[in-house]
């Protein structure tokens, strides 16, 4: 291997970035969908029992329920997103470290 090839910077994989963005978007959309669904269910239940609840209160209650529930229900999506973002971050860190090393040698 020549000196030029061994000294090449580790480039972050653009596909890793796409995977990280896609996984984070899927997880975020799933959590948002759960929140909106719970808000609608709470509003409908309130109307069915004849005790109208302000939308803000329903949304706050849905938020309190959706946060821990999403951690359980969407654990696979959360783990995929975490792994994809961690891989992208590792690649970026390696690239930045290579740049720092190159600059310190000049």
C-alpha cells in the first residue's frame, strides 16, 4: 500500500447518514402517531361519557401516557434509531480525529 493510500481520511458513509435519518424519522413519526391517537381516543371517551374535556387537557394527558408507552411499544424502532445514529456519530468522530491528527502534524 502506498503512502498516499494509507493516509486517506476515513470518510463517513453517506448511506449511514441516510439510515440514521430514516430510523430517527420512523421512530419520531411512530411516537407522534401514538400521541395523536391517544389524544383522539381521550377526546372521544370524554364525549361518550358526556364530560367534555378541553383539547389541551386531553393532549397533556395523552403526552403523559404516550411517553412511557412509546418506550415499550416502539422499543425495536428506538433501538434501530439509536444504533444507526451511533454508527453515523462514530464515523464522524473518526473523520474529525483524522483531521485533527493531520492538522497537528503540520
